[in-house]
C-alpha cells in the first residue's frame, strides 16, 4: 500500500494527462464527428459515399494501429509535435466515426412522423432539422454519446504505450520500480479509471431516465 | 433518393445536386491524389541522403520475399488464434454473467453486478497488464483472459437485455408447464434472447478481433507486432510505411468481412425476431450495453425509417 501512497503524485500526474487526453480528443472527435454525420445525411451522394467509406475504414482499424501511425510514422514524415499531440490526433480520428454513428442513430431514432409533420406544415430541410428533429435527436443522442466518451476514456490507456505519460503509463512505471506491490498499484490505477468511467456511466443512466420520461 | 427531409428534387435541384456531387468527388479525388503524390515524392532525410518516394519499387521489393509473407501469415494466425480462443471463453463468460445478473437471489445478483461494473469500466489493456504481472501467465494467455473477461461482460449485458425484453408470458408459460426456473431460463428464454442479440454479439466479436492488437503492447507477437515492428526492424526502416499499409489492408479485410457477416445476420434475423417480440420503437440502443466500443457498430443494424 505504501508504494501507492509514495507515488501518489505520479498517479495524479497520469490522471491529469488522462483527463487532458479525454477532454481534448473528446472535443476534437465531437467536432469531426458532427461534420462526418452531416456528410452522411446530406443530399449530395458523393459526400454520403465519402463519409460512409471513412466511417467503415476507421471503425475497422485497430486503435493500436492508428496510434502507431501517429507516434512513429507521422514523425517519420517530418511532422513531429510532442507525443501528447500525436496521441490526441490519433484518438480524435479513431473516435470521430463512433460519434458520427451515435449522432446518426439519434437522428434516425426520431419517429418518421415528426419529420413528415414538419415537412407537411411547410418547413424546409434546414428548418425541420433545426426546429423539430435536432431538439429531439440531441436528447436521444446524449446517452450513446456519453458511452462513446466512456470508451474513449478506456482507449486513452493505449496512448500510454506510445510515449504519453498518462494513467496506464504511470502504472507501468511504478510497477517497474516497485515490483513487490504490483496488485496494489494496478488497483490504484483501476480506481482512477473507474472514477471517470463510473461517473460518466451514472450521468448517462440519469439522462437516459429523464429522456425516457419525456418521450 | 427519397427522403422525408427534403422534397423530391426537380430538374433544377437535380442538376445542382449533380454539380455539387461532381465537385465533391473532384475535391476528394484531388486531396487523395495530392496525398499519393506527396507520399510518392522523394525527400531528403535529416542526414542529407535522399529517400525514394513511397511508390518507388525499392520501397516495396521486400514483398517478393516469401519469408515476409510467411511471417505475416504467422502473425495473422497468431491474431486469429487469440481472437478465436478469447471469443469462445467470452461467450461462456457472457452466458454466466447474464444468468448471474438476472438471478432471483440477491446474493448472486448483487456481486455479479458489482463485478460487471468493475470490469466494464476498466481498459482492456490494464487488465492485460494486470493478468500478465500478477498471474505471470505469459503474453498470450494474459491477452486471451483479458479479452474474454471484458467482452464476456459486454456479451453478458447484451444477453441480459435480450432476456429482459422478452414478454413476461414466456417465462410464466415455461413455469406453468412445470419446468423448473433454471430449465425455463435455459430452454425458453435463453434461446430467444440469444437469437435476438446475435447481431450485437457478432459486432462485439469484431471488436474483440480488433482488440487483439492490444496484445502488441504486452509483448505478444501477433499481426501488428510482426508487421509493423519485427519486419521493419529486420528489413530496415524505409519499409516501415509499406509494411504499415499492408498490415492495415489485412486488418481491414478481416474486420470488414466479419462486420459484413454481422450485418447479414442482423438483416436475416431482424424481421423474424420482430414477429416473436415487438421491436423497439426507436432505433437507438436502449440499454446500457452500449457502453462498449463495439456496440456502436449495431447502429447500422437499425431498420426502416432512415432519413
């Protein structure tokens, strides 16, 4: 147990970086994901096709491979910001199609009758999206979106293997120093992860319940 | 393209949409072409030596070597064997979890729920490291065990949701004809839940296959380690990009075919299960089971009513 207490600053440093990865790549993925989702429902066929291909390819590529590309091959192409930024790029790209899919399924979850009603009272494409469909879709999208962010929290651990010092990296370093207390150290790391994931999960559950009442 | 969101396009709108479409294609093709040319351009490296472009034959000649393909093949086999063994165990663990979570006794239900929450909230990678360091199992079994437990928890939640979504009458009918509660669960509820959740389970197995690449980090020589680490280390760094592209292609081929299979199953079993059980009125996954990496891929398994 004292290995954990001694190294508490190390863990907190890792925790801070994990949160940083989560927040920045979460925002990035949200922006990119909204863009991809917009392309996927757009009336222009080539945009739809492009977004579909992008989604399929990125979603079926292992995250480890994406981060490997960012950490090793981007510097090789003479693009070498710090590893933290490289990991952010990788996580953003990897998470964006999942965000897009969550948004799209939320939009699809709005009953067709709502769209038909909006159209039949004469609203245009933009109006029916922004006044009728989006306000409903946003509510339905929040729980799956939080689930995407829970997955992202867990995925930040992979960045720890690519030279970013976050929780997983902190755990690895401390276990190297104190091989005698591996279990306590790893449980401490697990605790920090659970602080984020369970909190987010509770929020998702609460929102879900609220939305269910509204419908 | 018919959609409720916009009018059926008239001749003018159709022409405009065609123009935008063509411009869009040109834009995408232009960016791709630029990327391909940029990667193909020879470039000087730091020490002044000029490196040939990516499409130069000298960057690809290793692939005429049979040994390279044999190593890659071994990598694929290692990946598949880890995924296969982990998938079997994940299914078994999933069934156990789903029974534990829907057990009648609190003494079983509550501990199972706590374990499930714990497992689902942790990164697979951390579990792999934990098993590797604490139980000293070696990289292969650490990977298999972590993947099996994590995905088992998610499959278990999916199965539980499936059991819960069955009409109450199913269980009551089973009990009424004299089956024990356990027999009712096994012979009446479970087969229906399993069939209904099959698309989600297969989608989760795709995730499992993808996640075998995490074993790279704990030191297992699977496709990723062989392809992007061992082989470039051996043949020289100028092949790093070529190997990366080949490994990417192999992963995409494996995962896409499994994803398509999942979607095929979803389409085939969709209407059938709809007859048995009222389908959910919305297309969003209603249950907490979506707190996984994988279950998003079921978004496509949706149904009619897409805009």
